[in-house]
């Protein structure tokens, strides 16, 4: 385990001094100051990792069943499950659909809510307070509570414009955009509020239009936070199951969440676990990569928004 | 994209947001000092408005074809309003608000209002359409084959996927080549030449339709048997997969007595406008009813119907326990680890952090399913590791503990991340000052760190509570609400209100959309009140500490 090296290094740095004089007391102090922190960290890491280790083990399990999967693979490893995943299911289609829908929804929803947040943060107009409060209220009514109505509305849309109806990524994308403003506007407004007003005021004095202030000054300054919000929107959309399952019934049109749940339905539950685990790992690759890449911004960005409320 | 989709209602509301005045001196200055128009800005404007116009024209044709004049009017008004807004120089805030607002209205506000209106009706299976629809359905479902019924060669076809698409009948008039297409809406002739008729009179291909082959048709034989095509003299039904007959309706509606009469048995069912169904003297109801306004009865049912109110209260309490347990548990665990790793002497924190947030980065729908299988009684990892054979999802409390544990795993990395960030934002001088003053580590945590953390994170805690209160995936992808009491298969021990609602609307038994909508409104009221109260308290807190 890589983890242990971190602790060992720290221990080593303290080691020589501790041996020289009064070793026991030193060690006790080291534990009270630093050691327990590593212990808590290690326990947390163990808790975080053990289901993931199980998934990796299941994905590499040559038998591919749930019943034969141990925490640590003992019956050899193979990549068979990954091959079967592409051969027996439409995984590649689902993956592309999910990337398209989640990517599109994340980008568009961040942009739409940045526009609205700019207006709410920098302009004073009639209805501003009402607008902000009603966004808060609408946000509390999750879109999927209205799923019956959405289903009926999109039934009509499918008749009129099949290109944006059921079983198309566009219909689902439009639906997700309906929830965009409610979720992110408040957060973004908080970020915009932290930027000093003098910046855009001086730009206005220099002759910049409101659009130039927005695109040239505000957006670049909040870019890291935009990335974080976009990432969160991306993850939420990839994980959205309920509406996608109502919308997408054709095998080719499904997203990962809908398609992969189908793998574990009914009698296939035990036998398909290996390829399901393989699919889970492949699904995780884009998010984990982006996550690690943006980690710096996530910590600072998320909380600066949070602190400002 | 938004313009073509704005449903009725948006036209009035969307421009309604337009006439906002720039009130304060700050923005009116912006409005007065108009910057010169740049080439790039102009080009963007032209391209975007051109796109809007293109989409509007594209969307208009099907509306004209379907003669949906109200929809067309809404579309044209919305497009015109967009042009007016973006070509003019006034209404600057609206320019930024309208794009998102259009989507919000079309896909959130309208569905929510629609849902709210269904909460006062009996809308659901057996009460879907108007009274006329119900009469047509009653008459055509009572169609029987009588001697002398006309027989037609039948082909079954669909416009969509052969396995799932809506079915139509393609029939040929005996002795001719006239092909008609029929669905639940009725029978209409197909253009001559649009269909190819085989030697037996059976249609083998038709423009725009996929004709089902024998295997595909037999896989959907139930749908084919259930399809009834109303005709002038009765209705058309299938007999087998390749023949259809036109039969006579046994039951007929009599407008004089507002009742349905059965000509075989002579029984009559009288229309009851209160419940939206035809009811016989002995209390028997016909299955096909219609949608009526039932006032508040969906809401009072929750309180007065004993079969519903008892389990409902239990679900409500568990729903709160789940939301508080998930939010509180993840916050405490995340904060503890964040506190542990937050020390200048601590090394390797980046590595810890990278590994700790992995659960957050994993796709949660998949990990929920993995956890479900880790709790599997026979092959699950948990039972294997500890040598147990516990049926985790079989008993109330173990199932509840299991779903909270799963939420803890999924949610604590997020709390860890935000708590880390908030800790970094607390000036070190504050905690140093307390230790100079002789406070213990615990005292300094209680008096300085925790209050500041709570101020910083309470908005996130509130939204986390609201999210978990309606965490559909957490239950639906793990226990699906199980375990269920033996006498009540619609309300299980781990059911949240939202999964209960979903089961009412889309579960195996007859759909009760109206009742489900009433519970949706109930959920909304609870979450709104809780959030409003806590936001108010948060603001007071901020005033105290900040």
C-alpha cells in the first residue's frame, strides 16, 4: 500500500532524534501531534478503497460472477470481462451517449447559469429579489417529481418533432437544461459577488460594453470555478437515472446508468457482475481523471462559494 | 433550442420578465455609456439570432401540419420577443436572464404546474382521458365477433422499434387493393401506392412503417390482442396474427339516461360525475372511467384512509431520519478526517486527499449497485468477509443501517473536501490566539473552529439535506424500498416519500398519477419549509459570527 510510505517517511524524519534522547516520550508526543492524524487518514482511506478494490477484483475475475468474486483476486486475473463487455452489450454506444449528454448539459448549464448569475450579481433591476427567491424555491422542487407531466409533454413533442423526442439524446439534454438555472445560479452568484466591483466599473469607464465585461473580465476570473461547477454538473448528469430510464428505451439510445442497470436485472444478476464491474471502471475513468486534474480548484473553488453562501 | 419547445404558458410569462427597468444609478450609467459595437459582437449576434430564426422555422412546420395554432402562436410570439430583446439596447438584465429562464419555464415550471393541477384530479389508470374517450373505450372493448362479421387480411406494423414501438393494423379491404391503417384513434385509408399488397391480400410493406415479421409479431401478441380500432359500425380486432374482424359492440352509451347498456345481459351502468366512472346499481364500476376534478380528496386520503396514513407516517419519520442521518453522518466523518489532515506538520496530505475522494469521483449509480450486491445474502462480500449469512435487506433495521452506511461512503468525500477548504479559509491566528490564551485543543475547536465551519458550510448542509430527502437513487438502486410488510406491498421499510411516490405512479399496480402528484406537492412543502427555516437561521448565525 502506497499509503504506508507517507507515514513511514514522517516517522523516519522524527526517528533519529527520538532514538537519541528520551525515545518513549518523544514517540508519545509524535503520536499526539502527528501520528493519530495518519491513523485517521489511513482508516478513512481503507473505508474509501475497499469497495473499489472489490470492483477491480470483480472486473479482473476470469469467472465473472458475483459469487466467485473475493476482495482480493485469488483465482487468477484476466481481461476477459472487458472483451465481453464490448462484445455482448452496447457499452460503447452507452458511453458515447452519456459523454454527449452529460458533456453538453454540463457546458450549457454552466454557461446559462453564469449569464443569469452575472445579471443577478452586477445589475439592479425590478424583480431581482423575486427572481432570486423563486429560483431558490424552484430548486427545491426536483424536476423528477414532475416526471408524469414531463412524460406526457414529451409524448406530444415526440409526435411533432421526433428529432428531439423520446430515444434521442437531444430531448433528454433539453430536459436537463430546464433544471440548470435552479441548481447553479446561486452558487455562481456567490462567486461573482466575491470579485471586486472596481474591476468591471473601470472597464466600463474605459468603454467596454456589458458583454465585453462579462466575456473578457468576469468569465476568465471565475474560470476555475466554472470548471468545478461544470464538473459537478457532469457527474450529476452521468448519474441521473430516473428521467433517463423513462426517456430512453431503445438499446442504442440508452445512457450508462440505464444500460448498466439493465445488466444486473433479473436472472443475469450473478453472471453479469464481472462485466458490470469492468463497465464501472471504464465509466469512472473520465470523471476520476478530470477530478484529480481539477482537485486544486475543487477544494478552493467549492468552499469559496460555500463561505460566501 | 428553447424557442420551439416553450409550451403554452411560456409565451405570457417569458416576455413578462422582459420589461425590467434598470433602476439603480449604477446600471443606468452602464446603459447610458453605450460602448461602440464591435465586429465580433455583431457577428455573434447575427449568427445566434439567425439560429433562433432557423429553429423557429424548423419547429413551425410540424405545428402547421398538425394544426396546433396555439402552439404556433406561442412559438412566434417567443421568437418575436427574442428578436425585440436582443436587437434593442434596453433591458440589459433580461438579455442575460432570458436564455436560462426559457428552459426553466418550458421544462421545469410548466411540468411542475401541470403536476400540481393533476394533484386535484383522479388522473391515473382507468381515469386517463375525457368521458367521450371512456365511452369509446367501453364500446370498442366490448366488441364481439358475431356471425357475418367482415374478415380482413391483417399485417401488424409500427413506426418505431419493432420490440417497443406503438403498433398499428394495416388491413386490406377484401377483393380490393385499398389499404387502411388503424390504431386506437380510428381507421384511415392509406394513399394508393404507399403500400405493397402481397398475393393473399396481406400488406408486405408500407411507406413510413416497419411491418412486423412473424417472430416479432408473436413476441407482442398480447399488445396485438389488446389493440382495438374503433370503426363506424363497431370495432376492428385481431383474431390471430394475420386476420382481423370487424365486430359489433355489445355495450352502448345512451345519452338519454347518461348510462351504458349491455345488450346481452341488459345491465346498465350510470355515469357518476363525482368519481368519474360508470357505476351499476349493485356498485360495480366499469374499468374505463374518465378524469374528473376530485378537489382535496387526494390530500385528505393521506390523513384519513387508515391503510395509507399509518405507513405514511412511518415513511415520513424514516425519510427525515435518513436525510438527517446521511447529511449528519457524512458531515461528521468528513470533518473529522479534514481536521486530522489539517496540520502544518502533516505530510502526504495530497496523497491522502487523492485516495479519499475516489468514492466521490466514481459513478454513484454503479457504486450503489455494487453496494447492493456486496450486501447480497448468498454471495455478498460483507457476509463472505465476516462469515455471516445475514439477509441485510430482509429486516427493517439492518436494511436501514445498510442504506445509511452506503450513503456515508458515497457522501463523506464531498464533506471532507468542503471542510478542508473551509478550514484553510479560517485564519490560523484565531486558533493560535486561543492556544496563547491557554485553551485546550478541544476548547479551541468548540469555540472557534466549529462555529466558523458551520457558518461556512451550513448552506451546503441544507442543500445536502434537501438532496438526501429526495435521494431516489440511494433507495431505488439498492433496496428498492424493501423489506415490505406482508400486508402492504406498496410501502416498504426503507421507502422514502419519493420512491413511494414513484411506485404509486409507475409501480406494478394501477397507476395513481393524481395521488402521486399530491404526495409530490407534500414533499415539496416539507423541503421548502425546512429549507426556509434553516436558511433564516443561517443568516442569523452569519450576523452573529461574521
